[in-house]
């Protein structure tokens, strides 16, 4: 590495993914864009991870290898640790079990260079299984019409208000480059305390400080595990974290009116109603009433009614909100500089 700071800091947070580390780190070292540092973090793994990480200590791109003596219990605390260690202007959280195309960084930096005040640059992903085989399902939310353009740049606050408010459309950190300065300036640090939805809250805070670029290429591979379970939904905690994210966005964006709030809350109720554990469902619904001070049944019926009447021009839906964001608050970006 040269004496000057790198443009990109790549953080690999790992916990017991030793079986994937060599392949993951190789996919990073094979990047066509080379102005980066590599920070390797381990959260007190009990497998062979640390031995594998040590193999890369003398690599010129590796600036730090940090191993925790005790597990933090939160992936987002590791994110924050890496961000504080990063020397680059841009940060890439490259999850230890994921993979990427060699052109991932080069493509992201190309489009970032065409806009000012970019906060987040996100590419499309595809699922892979534990053996690296592609699962026939894309992990992105853009429409066929959007895919006809190379990339789209959103106003960050409008992206949160019209898209991220409804759901986390940035599902995998490995497909994202973000500006370190904005991450350090977050007003709400609750994201580091979340167990399941901290990334959603993090993207929200970062996006509202600048612009969000959506690149219509699948350059990231998001690994799914056989043993992977939706633990957060099973125990109800991810629902409660989602409630808190909705409240935070509403507090930051008063332009979100009462109609939209009821629809958003009603969408959560619809999902929770299908939970199989009656006791957990009751606990989550109790927290819902406590946080929103509204009737879960009325909110659910309100949401359901709007879904049925979505053909009416003035009926609000999640899909219509996205179309509005695209038409009023986004610009198309071409490949050429």
C-alpha cells in the first residue's frame, strides 16, 4: 500500500465462516479496481477462521486483522468497528460468506464518479447456496422498465420516504458501497444495538444525507444457508425492530401523512397475523399498540381496503409510491462518463 489513504476500505466481518473465507477474500483480491485497503475482522470464531485470516496478514492490501476475545452478539457492532478503523472515503462491508464479480468495485466507483453527494451505491444480487451454486432467484426490486437503464440515482430523502419506508430494499450489505463520512455522522446510533434490522436503520440514516445509486447489474452473490432460519421473525424481535424503524423515519420525515402511516403499519399487521406462535404474536401486537397507539385491526383493514382499491387513481399503494419516486425524484445514469 502507498502512503496515501486508499479510496475504498473493504471490511470483512467474520464469525465461524472459515469454510468460505479463502473464496471470499480471493474474490476481493481479484477486483479490477485496486485502490483499496482490506480490513479483516473476526468476532471470536470457534472454527478455523483465525488461522485462515492470518494467511493474508502480509498481503499488501491487508492493513488490519482484528480478532475479538469475546463475541459481541451483534453483526452491526462489527460493522461499526470496521467503519471506525477505515481510512478510505468509501466503505464496502463484504460479508464473509458472500462473493462478488471482479468488476464490482470498478462498476460502483464508475457510477459514483458521475454524481455529487452520493451516499449509497447498490448493485443487484443473486442467491447462492452453501456450495456456491446459483439459486434461481434475483435479490433486487427494480422493475423491467427500470432495468432498461444502466443505473438510476435517487434523491436520498425521497428514496427513504417513498421506497425504504415500506421495506428494506437494500437486503445485502455485500452489494453496497457507502460514504464513510455519512456513516460517522448518523444521529441515530440505535442500529448498532439491533439484532436483526440494524442494516435497514443504517441505510436509512446514510441515505438521507445524500443520493442513492441503483445499478442494474447483478454483481454480488448473497449466500443462503441450509441451517439459516428466520429467528428474528420466530421470536418476534425483528417485527419490533421494524416498528421502531417506521417510527424513526416518520419522526425524520413529517411529510409522511397519516394515511401512509396507517397503510405502512397495517402492512406489518398483515404479516404478523400469519405468525404460528400465538404467544409471540400477542407479545408483538402488544408492542405494536404501545408504539403506534392505534388499533391493529383498523390499520390492517385500512391496508387491506387500499389493496383492493388500488386501481383507483388516488388510492395510495407501495407500488405507486415507487413509481412516484422514479418519476419525480430520480435521474437515469448512462455508462459513459
